[in-house]
């Protein structure tokens, strides 16, 4: 295995909180990211994803543990690391008063590129982000998806080997998300190492070669999307709805159908190898669900299994 471009060993971040004990937001994370890999941190709000990304990006210091980025310790080599990373923060921090092209140009200058190189790079990246016709538009006038693509373009201005993306598509509509995913696939194909956080299981399944499932600052599981599903869930899931007041009541009669039954407020999930066969058994047992749906297991099921909660509350 090639040398890891990111290595975290028992990484801890405790925030000082006035008048209270320190708050441990990241509680001993250990993981490696290989060159060219697309690596994800999947977890709900508050899991410690942004805190971890800020430590990787060398903009927040760790409390304890080991951290190496491109072979360098961020405590000693912050500027070197920052100059070699691309960063897409959770909150867009583009300059709304400037147009799209100016945002790229100025960022390039900030990285010390020559004026000529900045002009060339700006045009190349506007094309990559499919924003050529928005080059002269003020950032404030762009849609959420366009702003996100521009932030990614900006993060690429220094030809980084690693691009950090904190919740790249949160808040975007489905179409805008797909356009963005397409751009990230292209980066992946070119060999850029991607590290992304998300609380969307479909995003993690689409984009990540490998991921860690995090909750409350700890790693709950690690693997490829397929291996996590294989390990922690069944092949299929039967979702049945009996009405909000009956789901809980009926659940007892469903035990034994499938490997496991999970009752959510709005539906009951039956984990099984064959959803269709499970449904036959439900109906044969005299229960008539209002709706039923058979689907493949997803990372959402893995998260539910590991934590007893949904990814999105
Ligand atoms: N500067 C801070 N001071 C104190 N607590 C913080 C600070 N930043 C984040 N937290 C807390 O740390 C936890 C993890 O936050 P964060 O890393 O932003 O999670 P995520 O990105 O997974 O939603 C949350 O409970 C959050 O409230
Ligand atoms: Mg966050």
C-alpha cells in the first residue's frame, strides 16, 4: 500500500467551554487516506466532522493524538500544508461583491501565482465548474449549486493533491447535487485525493471508495460502502406502514419475519434476504400494511444499526 497522504492516530479535539468542563468533539479518531482515494466521514450533525476537517486543513490545532498531512505535522508545517491543500468549507466564504472570475483570480494571487497564471487558471476552472457564462456575474446573484461549484473551483486554484470538502451538497436541490457529483467524479478520475464529509448516505455511497461512520466524535465502523452494508445489514429491507399509531403495536407480530425488525415513528423496517418473501409472510399473518416497499440495504441502515438513530433527524 502506498504511503498515506493523511494519517490520523487517536486524534482528539476538546473545545474549551466557559464555566464548564472541556467539550470533546473528536474523541480518538484513527484513519489513513491513501493517495488518489476518495475517503468520507459519514455522520449526523454534531458528529465532529467539521472539527476533524479543520484539523486536517491545518486551521485548527489538535488537543492530542497524531496527525500527518502529506507527511507533515500540521503543528509545525501549517503554511506548507495549507498551500498544498484545496479546501471547500461547510459555509461558502466567497466574496459576494466580486464576480465569479474575480473570486478565482484573487484567490490565485493570494496563493502567490503570477497574474498571467491566475488569468489562465481562472478560465480553466470556470470551464471545469461549468460556469463560463457566469464569469462576470456577481457571486451574490449565483444559485446555491453554482456557488458551491465556484468554491470547488477556487479550492483547485493551487493544483492541490488533496481536496477537502465539508458537506459539499448540503442544502442543494437534487439536480444541483447531481451536477456537483459529476464534477467530483471528474476530479476522482484525474487522481485527486478527495476527503469529504456528509450526512447523506447516498452521497457517501456515490462518492466514497472508503469511509468511516462517525457519531459523537468516535468511529463506529469503517470500510467500503458495500462492505459496510454487507457487514452490518441484510441484503434487502422491507418497509411497511400501518399508520402512525399502529406501527409500534403491530411490530411485535412481525418478530421472526426476517433477521431483524426496526420500528421507526412512521414505518417498520424488516431486514431480510428477500423482501418479497417477507412481505408474503406479513400478509399471510393477517396483517395488511397501508404501503409496502422492498429496497436494497443502504448506509442509512448501517447507521441505524450501529447507533439506533437515523442520520438525519
Ligand atoms: N468552537 C467550538 N466550541 C465549542 N464547541 C464546538 C465548537 N465547534 C464545534 N463545537 C461542538 O462540537 C461538536 C462537533 O461539531 P462539528 O465538528 O461542527 O460537527 P459536524 O460537522 O459533524 O456537524 C458539536 O457538538 C458542536 O456543537
Ligand atoms: Mg459540519
